[in-house]
C-alpha cells in the first residue's frame, strides 16, 4: 500500500520548541516530516486512540505501532512498517542526498535498484521562511484552553522548497510518499480528507492507494525489519542510535547499526569530493495524549549512505523495533558505485 500526504500549507517540522517566556531557543525545522509525525497523523486519520492509563517508555509510540498494525494489516507473518519518504512533485520522485538537497530518482527494473539523477541537471532545495505567531496558553482541560497571551508574539520558520532546473528556480510544494509494508487490511482513509499535519495548524490531505508496487521505485524501499540484501543503501529517514553507555555519540559506541553490519557499514553523507559521518540529536515529538514531550535520541540523518555487508545481524531492542515500524531507518537500495571510495 502507498501512503501519500499532500500538504496544502507550508509544513512546520520543528527540531525544538519555539522560544517563549518559559523557554529560550533558536527555532529550526527538519527538512522532511519526522517519522513520529507521520505515524501520528496516520493514526489520527484512522481514528486510533491510545490509552493513557498504561506507562510507556516511548509515551504511546509502542501502542500506536500495535494499533496501526491491527488497522492496516492482516495476520500473515509480514511485519508492519512505514517506509519513506519520497518527495513527489511534477510527476517525479526525489530523495535526500545532502543537507537540504534532494535529487530525482528512477527505478532500474533490471538491476532492481534506484538510480539517482545528476545534481547538475535538476534538484529540489529545502529552505525556510520566517513567520510571526501569537503565543497561546495551554490549559489541558484544567483552565482556559488556547487563549492568546496579551502582547506575546514569537517568530518561527516554515519549510519551503524550490525546484532548480536549467539554471531557473520555481517554488513547489511536494507530496510526501510512503510505502506501507504488510498485508492488505481493513484500514480505510477517506479520499480528500484534510487533517492536521505538523505544527502551527498545518493541514494536509491523506490518501492510501492499494496499487501494485512491483517493478516500481517502491520495490527498492526497505525497512531494517526485513532481511536486507548485501549492497549500498541510502537512508530516506533518520537512523536511530542508542548509546551503549553514558552520553557517547560516536558510532563505535552506540547500538542500532547491527542490521547493517555495524559501524563499518556507515559511509556518511557524500558529495563529489568526500563523505562525512554526521550524528544528530532529535526528539521523538510531543505526545498530545500524554501531554508530555518524548525523549531525545541520537540518529544518522537522512541522506546517509550505508554499505550493508553479508555479515549483518539484527537488533533485539524493542525500542528500535518500534521506531523501525514507524518509519525510522527507511532505506533505498542504490547502485554499489555510490558507496565506493
């Protein structure tokens, strides 16, 4: 099944809370929707509710994964997962290949891999625009809800995208497209249904199409929950990492790379000159159900190249398996030449 999210407003995927009288921060945004945002939006569209009377290390993400699996799949032994995104605009798909850069991609149905286009011909560039908002009080049903704070304004950023082609730029608003792995289920989303997506009142349409995935770009998209073949892969979403001890952020001292062959499998984010391994810190979002912010994790950002070896193993961490099922560590199989020195 294919999930297509069509934003109708410029989306906001905040890396950290807005600056306020209670919290001082410099606002920045993610270039693509965080997997927890997509999973929560999908759950909302399907009418999924999460009980709050049970403790949860991930503040409901584990329960959300279970309920999405119940709604969208049948018991056939294939693990449920969300895989993506591809950015879709003007009839083409684009994938992350660097910081704020997305290149067109096509499927080679002979080699069964994705072929990434030339960055000098066409590319999608992510940028930001600054907006002004009014701070609201949050009562959480205990006091007045969402009442404006007198005289309190703040600035925030929204995501914008530009198509760069033939030395010309034009604004576009791409769709975010995901592959839903599992069996055909009974979950149903109304066509043209508008639903909240991202921050600051963002709105999008959601569609699920039960179209054939064979011999298409979706055939080259994988989750670590499946058995990965040896080869070169591009990360479409952040790859979660958990320090083995303390606050270490070096890839040799984390768990989460076992499904790919360990730290040696990481090539990094590459351009024409070199590859650089980058580790970022990202939050798992705010839980509207638990009224609390989820913990932060370390991650390899989207656009990271991985060379999966034939000796890769698996990871038995329940936390990582939940994150994988919700769209973290989505991979696109590409040509081995991209992982070569």
